[in-house]
């Protein structure tokens, strides 16, 4: 019977192998997209046999979904509105936008792969696409909470409209950087986007009060 130390070592090795597989999948998917990613290519990149990959993941689709989930967890940690001690509502939302942009620069896999899958139409929907749409709902819910917190005078219709606009604008800025590379300062663009959305929210709230 394996002792506790042996069990812990096996578990640690399993976690390390899983991370190596995900890291390799990120690189390949970033270069070749969903279609160009294969278990064989991931195996070659990470140096682990295909059997090890299939031990962790059912198939390529399961692997890509895991890549999106891992990257999303990193990104979601940045989507936190600083407390009131951080300044005015505008300063708080701008600081959060900068954190989100930095997280996308450091870990763009969630949005890059997710958008690829979201824009495709297949007879059988990949699990990665389903996961991406689900995690976007989580992100949208967090933005709704922020809008209610920062501009409580907004009605629900305005909150939904601004949330959709904020997410769409962020998508567009990310795509712009993917096209033009480091020539686009994503942090500065996200800060500008946050200011414009906040200003729109305050104008809309003032209009409802009149």
C-alpha cells in the first residue's frame, strides 16, 4: 500500500503534468487556433505521451475548455472593484479597468480562444465554446453588480444596456490589440473605455431623475 508521502508525490506530479499540458495547449492554440491544435502537437510540445494527456482530458475539446477555464480564473481575479478608500467612483472603475487590461495582456488565452470559438458555427458545438459563453455570463454579472454599486440611480434596463456595451467595447479593444500588437496600449484604451462608460452611466441616471 502506498504511504501518504507517495500519494502526495503522485498527486503533485499529476498537477505538474496537467499544468505542462495546459501550457503547451495555450502555445499551440495561440499559434494555430482551435482547428490547428491536436493532441499529438500538444504531446510533442509538452514532452508527455498522448496517453498522459488523455488521462487528464477526454479529448481536444475538453483540453481547450480547460485552457479557457484556467485563463478565465486569472482574468476574473482582476475584475474586482477597489474599495471606496481607492478614491472616487470614476477612479475606482478606471483602476479596475487597468487591472483587467493587464490581465488580458498577461493571460489572453481565455478571450482569444473564446472569441475564436464563439464566432464559429458548427453542427456540434465544442465544449470550449459553451464554457466560454458561460464564463462570459459570470463576467457580465460582475459588471452588473458594479454598475448598481457605482450608480445606484440607474434602472435595470439601463444597467443591462451599459453592461452589454461595456463588454462589447472591451472585446473590440482586445481584438484591436490582437491585430496591431504592442502598438495598441491596452491599459490606456481600457481606462478610456471605463471613463466613457461611467460618464454615460451618470448621464443616463441624471436623465432618469429629471
